[in-house]
C-alpha cells in the first residue's frame, strides 16, 4: 500500500472520488487565474457528483446479501459483529494517534491503518444488519441513521463482541506497534481463510482486507524489529509493551462456540485453526528481533466470558462514551 | 562591444539574471542564485505554511473520536491525514532552500516561527468540522491559489497539489453543513452558532489591512505573493455570501451588503485588537496547540533515536557483511590464482620431470 500522502487519504475512503476539475494545475499555471473556479460546484448542480454524495450510500449496494443455505441469519450477524467490532474498536484506538505520532510519516501510516480498519468495520456492520435486522438497535421512527451507524453508535458495551486486545487504552509507540503486530497477525491469517467462505459478502470483505492487513502486519513487524534492535531504551519499552499485551493474545485464537459453528457451516473460520500459523509468524518476528516469547498466562475472563461474549475491560465503555456522544445526542440527526 | 559606465561584478550579474527571471514570471529553482533576503523570506513563508498544516491537524483532530457517523469519521480522519501530507510536501519544499525539517520543527516549537492564527481558536461542536472546511479552507484556498504561480518553483508545485486537495476538503465541509441543515432544528442551530464563531477569524486569515502589512510589498515585488491582503479578503467575501444564502445561514455582520457601485459586497471591520492578541500568543488555544505539538515531538524522541540507531547498525552490518564477503572473495580469488599458477607451473614442467 502506498504511503504517499494525498493519494491514500482519498483512496482509503472512496477511490476515484476526487473531483479535480475545480483547480486544474494547468489553468492555474497559465495565468488568467479565476479564484471563482475553485468554488465551482459548491452551489447548485447535482449533489451526487460530490465526493461522497449527500445521502448515505449502502456500501453493500449491488452485492448478493442473501444468507447462505443452512446458516442462521442471527448467527451470521453475530459473527459479522465480532469481526466488525474488532476492526471498529481497533480503528478508534489507532485514530487517537492522529497528530501525536513520533514523525509525520508514522502519523500518516497510523491514520492509514485506522482508515483501512474503519472501512472493514463499515462493511461488516452493514453485513450484520443485512443478515439479521434484529441486531440493529431501535431508533425513533423516521430516524435517518443508517444501520451501520445505529450498530456503531447506539449499542451498549455489552453488545460489542470485539476481543479485549482491541479496546485496552493506548500506551507509548511500542504499545501500538505490539498491539498491531498481535492483532494483524491473527487477522491476516483469518481473512486469508475467510476468502474461501460460502458467504459472498464476507469472502469479498476478506479478499479486500487481506491486502490491507498484510501491510499492517508488515508495518508493525518492521517497527518491532527496529525498536528491538534500536537503542536500550526502545528495547526496554518494546519488551514492556509485549509483556503487558501478551496475556491478551490468546483471545485472538480462542474459539467462541459461534465461530466454531459458522466454521463448520463453511461460512466462518475457527480461530483455533489459526494458532499454528500465528505462532509461527510471531516466533519468526521474535527470533529476528532477538526477543524471547513472554512467559505470561492468558488474561482470564469473568466466569469464563471474554470480549466475544460481550464481557469487556473497564476501558470499553469509556471508549464508547467518547465515540458515541454526538450521535446519541442526535438520534434523529443527519450527518 | 558596448561600453557600460561600470562593468557589473559577479554579484551584479547574478542579481540582474534573477531580476530578469522574476520579470518574465519564470520560476526560480533551488540551484539558481537568489538574494539572501529572498531566500529568508521564502523560508519564513513556506515554513509558516508547513507549520500551519501540522498545527491545523489539532482543531479537527479533536473531533475524530466523536464523529457521529462512520462515513464522517472516515472523511475527517482522511482529511487530517492529508494535512500531515501537506506538511510533508511543504517541509520538503523548504528543505530545498537549505534548512532541515528538524531545524524548522525546532523553530516552531520554540515559538520563533509562527503558524496561522486561525488554529488558535477552539472547535466546540461537530459543525465546526464543516465550518472549518467551508470557511477556513475556503479562505486558505483564496490565499493559496495565487501561490501556485509563485516565483519559487518547488513551492509553486507543492501548492498546485495542495490546492487540489484543499478544494476537495472545502466541498466536504460545505457538504457536511448542507446535510446538517437538512437535519433537525438542533443541528441547524449548531451550524449557525459555528458560523457565527468562525466568520470573523476567517476574514482575519488574509492578514492585516494592506496599509499595515509590513512584508507584503517586497513579497509582491519578488513574485512570492501575487495579490494584496485586502484584494483577497474582498474576493473571499464576494464568493462566500451567496454560499451562505444557499446554505441558509446568516453571516454575523450587520454591515454586510451589496455595493452596486463597487460591484462588491461591503463588509465590516474584523476586530484587529483580537487578531493582534491571538498573534501575540494570547489566543484561546495558542498554548494548548504548541504544548500538544511539543509533547508529540518529545514523546517521539526515543522512537526517532531508535530508528536512527537501527539504520546505522543495519548499514554497519551490511558493510561488515560486504567486507567479509569481499575478503572471502579475495581469498578465493587468491586460492584460484594459486591453483592456476600451480596448474600453469605443472603445465610448463618439462615432460618427463613429473615421472621422475
């Protein structure tokens, strides 16, 4: 993925949406400049020619969203929420880095990764709503809030199905590197398998996501090595972050009964089947970096329940309080 | 041969060449000779512009976490990311004048170089994201489009790209406000309140009135600047009034009216005392914006050091590996040569000798 500013930014949101007509470099170069031309299109005309249109566009428009044979819509929806919430909450944490990274280049890279995951989240939440409209929280009649936003902004923390690794508060730069390495290693292995699943939408989302998450893993892997072999200080911080986050790693490859059931139906992926590959990739990164695999037990749940069951750390409801505050204040708002 | 009263020295000939380039409206390029004062003025202006992009990430970045729809979150995050990208292009353009990004960052953090004062105003509602796109980016575009023709090549080329993206941002901002105006009463009130706060600071973005603009005249002569502050301010007002009408908001200026005779809108005077206060560092967010930038810079120092150390170590290891490889090859070559010599010696040995 290109890290060239500008191109990424627009591409990540909606490729080909830039309308360069208003400020053509050519016309600017050849004198006779007309400042008014910059504002062409602001007034009147067809609003659909604008970058994102003025109406909400269903990201799954035109895709066959019928539930595959023998699959329960509610189960499929819950599964989409698991994968979608992972991406959404991770994206929210990553975007907190915006304007805070150690360098402009890394600021841009982290925003890029957050945008990729946000894009995946939108598709997965929309898929969840299509598979089972019952998962979408009820809003006042006539509310223009689309299903993906109702799911993102009007669910309570107990209805979120993300792994706890995605939600814990940010730390230093080593923390975001380690979190992203653990997350993207498991997600890449998962998406690679999901491409062959029987659900057309999930398979398409996975095919698109593989390229993105491969870049995320590459970025975090390179920084892991750099910090491990940089200075004493960077190595100390990296090891501290690894130690703190390692207990949350096991949850990424721990199967929930629902994931098993959908894997058996040929629609989802059993996270346990990823263990071998995930372990091998992490072992490789650790070995190259000269870092020992941490000797830390998995973080226990509550009565055995963890993120996939809607049982989270204290951090999630705080994260959601911030994320949802404007949307919830305007349940009939148009954005 | 023409006889001139005094043969110009090297400096004079260089100055004449520079003046001729400016007069032809051609570009000055990094390796061309340029007067020191021209270089200093450009560094000051481009750096200030770059700093504005970087500091400008904060007021809008403030709302990324609270964007009320996933689509708006993506648009906003991408926009703030673009600003980081603009900062990169501009720092690169500035580096062609012989000053490093690290030096420029230091000048920003120590307060010796400025950034646009507009970013010292707070963002207090989500409508501010739209208003900044519409009015602030709109004013920035008015200022920046003429810079695409500025006399310094790398700056002009960076500006062409930046203006394209800014114009895209401006549409997105206006589109957000349009959408909110079609929403609830509370949303319409939010838009109006936001426009009320940002209207006057947007007019201040064009700088002080021409009569009080100390650097303008020379920058105009050098072709760095192409239009006066007051000309650009008038253009901005003339363009914005019909947009406000289409949007359904009121601009908070009782003196705003069309002047048939001038063919322009008349408008009131911004509060120049407030402008001076914000410029002096006493604006609502001056301290906060710089503190945020400084914290990010300082908290990232260990990462930049690690990256440098890692790069140095990798280069060193690569060199050692290369040397080891070289030594190995030399040994092998020597061995091969020895073998060839031995072979040759054997080949030239008189027949029968070996059999003895």
